């Protein structure tokens, strides 16, 4: 059994790879392309292969890990307290729920292969390899590690070839290697400060009212604080202001619905966007592909 993209898709992938190397398509025009998908034989893993020039990822976070191997160009990654520039041979590692943004760090943009393993999958590998108890994490956001980058790309190739045994093996070898080289344990949560408790109450309220969110003033009143205090506390706790977090949360919910076969139009309404173009705009910015492409790549379209 081959993965869901073969024939024309494979020829397109070959063209995409050439575009990533040369910065041009067959007509000599620079262009962007992206594919974001998952594969049933590898639960707990999403994959993205893309080349971006003008695309900008706004500040967002993931429930699981992000492992990105840059193959061409330069990616600029904005993380709490630092900005990184990742080129070929480097591996970008972002831990769960860490707010980050990304854009091109050079005129030609960047091409990369990315894996998004779930927390459960990384924890399984950590437990099997004797990693210390606790939530596994990576101790640095970037490493000059061509070998690990090669393993990321090898997982992609195995999935594209429909080789479940190789893909699963290579993925676990990669995760074990990264935990051995860069693994640590996420710090235990300190006793919640008053500001953190305010932020958590605000987040829970936004989750409950995803489709009908309050204004900032109403949110502050609901949690017994002031608007500016809520802004400060929320950004300190989650790395982004409430309205940015709300958009990110809506897109996360949209991904779940699209994976189950809900249409983009129905999804837009269900998660609180005004219409499908509104969903398309924010979903594409955060995920890197359109809702329709995301749904089709999971066999739901």
C-alpha cells in the first residue's frame, strides 16, 4: 500500500524539490508550495513539507512538538526572548505549548521538512529509552545537526513511499537520538501566582466561549481584574495576547473537525469564524495550507 499521494503528486513533489533548491519553477518564477498531512499507520504524527517565500506564520503554539529540518534558504523563528535564523543542516525544536512565529530569513525564503510528533508519542519513546520521569522536553530550540535533519527527511521519504515499518523505525530512532542529545524534563509548574491564576481563568472562559468571545473589558470583569492586567498576565502565561490565543484555539479546533470530515464552511461556523474566507485566511497563516487541502490530505475530502 502506498501513501495517499502518488502518480501526479509524486511528480509534483519532485518539481517542488527542484523549486526548493533553485528558488524557481520550470518557468523561472519563484513560488511557494506546501503539503501538510498525516498517515494512518503512524498515529500521533503530522508532517509538513513546504517552501515559503512570502508566507508568515503568526504567533501560535502546538499541543505536541515541532521538529523542522531546513533544507534550503533561511527560516527566521521568533521564540520567547529570542529570534533564531535556521539554515540548511540545522534542526529547529519547539516544545509543546511554546508560542512562536516564523517567516523567511532571506529573500529566497526557505524550504523544510517538519514532523509534529504528539506528546504521547515522545513520552512513549522517552520511557522506553530511560529518560528521566516527567514531561520530556528539548533543552535548546536549534541545533546544527545535519544527521538528525537527514532522519527527519528519511521519515518523510518512508511515508511518501508507503513504508510503514521504515517510517515508524526511523521516527523512533530520531526521537531517541534527540532525547539523548538534547533531552531534558520540562520544569515543574511553580505555585501559581495571582497573575497566572488570572490568565488561566481568562483562558478557560475563552475556551468555553470560542464562538462568542467577550470583549477584553468583559473578560477582565469576569475574572475580577482590569483589562491591562489581563493582557499582561495572559501574555506572560501563554506568550501571546488573548485575541491571538483565541484565533490559534479556533484553528486547533478547526483542524480536529476537518480531520473528521466536516466541510470547511461548516467548520468555520462551528469554531466561531464569521465565514469560510475568514477561516481560510487564519487557518492558512497558522497551519501553512488551506483548510480544504488539509482535509483532503487526510482522506476526508
